[in-house]
């Protein structure tokens, strides 16, 4: 299952559009409810050689799409990003990784609410970590699941 | 004064590093305490042809550097970005612009606090608007001014 997901979803998230493709974001692992991605330091450095804030934002945001594709029925639902709160806590001087997950219970809750109301808000916290495991950035991501045709 | 600022600061913000240069961000206007920038829709579209969230984040973040350079003494102080709260309120389907400003009173407060303590937090709200003047995104940007050598 995970191998199939990797094959089908990797091009959708790594090559989805030029902005992301230029960053060289990599999908490391994907399964229903869980995704791990990495952003290479090059070519995403800022004027002092650490990873630029906009690249860190993108690394925190893109896994939402991958997680949606591995977890929800894309023929029935689609997600929108409503917002994010992001805090930079340490300079990012290596490749940076993120892992996000959503529980089966939360998937069931969000799906049921979208079925009933046409839309449902959900969110998750995520941590971006460097090659030594240090947290460089923490975010709270806010999404909405919408039911097609609602 | 503004013409000189535009000449000296434009390359610093438009070509500062590849991530931003690839987006084609433009510095439209700069004066002490005020800056206006625009992000072209192409090449920053997402999979549905609107401006990608990461490009909107960057358009909200980069003016902080430009405003610092036009307003503070870079030989005495440097800024860091501590975080941002960003809300996406409307699809961004044209070039997107932002204008940010800081009052002389706030510049005096932040400078005095950095002189006394070595650092001082400050923040501002900003709105990103499309070609018709619609607000597509609102943010609260949190920065810290630090005094060199403190």
C-alpha cells in the first residue's frame, strides 16, 4: 500500500507546481494518515546561508496536501488551507524534515462533519527538525475539508 | 531620498537570494518607514492556477527586511523574524501587492529598547491585496530588533 502511494503521490507533491519543484522538496514516506518530507538546504538559503523562512513555511504546508491524498477520498472531498501560525525557534542550517499525521478518529470526525455540513475545519501542530533532530520551527496548520458540490 | 533608497535597496531585496529572485518579487516603492512590493502571479501559481500559499507568505515576510534597511541603522542593529500568523481569506488570482509601514514613534521605541536591552520585539499587521484591491491574505508579523554585539 505504501509503495503504491509513494508511486502515485510523489509526483503530485514533488512536481505539483514550479514554486515547489524549484525548492527540491522530497517525499520521504507516505501511508494513510502519515507523511514525512524533507527540504534540502540548497537551493533554499537566505542571505546568511540558513534556510529561508518562506521555504520553512512551504515545508510545513505542503504535507497537508500529501496527507489529504493518502487519507481522504479525493473524488468526494477537497482541502483548502485557511491559515498557519509559524514560529521560528532556531536557525535552520541543514536539510530540514517534517512528519505529520492524522488519527483515524479525526479522519472520521472531519469526514462526518463535511458530509453533514459540506465543510469541516481541522488543524494540526507540526515541528520542523534539522539533521541533528533539533526543532527549528513549530507551526499550527488550519485547514478545511470541503465536500464537492456542497 | 526615495530615489536613492530605491537604487540601493532594490537589488538587496529583489536579488537577495535565489528563493526570492525565482519568484520575481518587485520593490515598487520605498521610503523611511514605508515599503510597497508586488509578487507576480506567474511563476508562483499552484495546482489550480492561483498564487500558492508559500508565495503569499514570502510576499508578506520580505518587506520586513526592506523596511528595516530604509528605517534603521544597519551598522547598529539587525532584525530577525520570530514568527507570523497568516490567514488566507480569498483566492489570489492576479499579481498581489503589499504595503507595510512603521511609525516614527514605534521606530524610536524599538530603537531605545534595543539600546537598553540588546533586543526589542515589534510586530505589524499587513494585508495582501489583488489587482482589484480585494484583500486575499492577512498576516501579523513578529520581529525582533537586535543590537550588534549585545
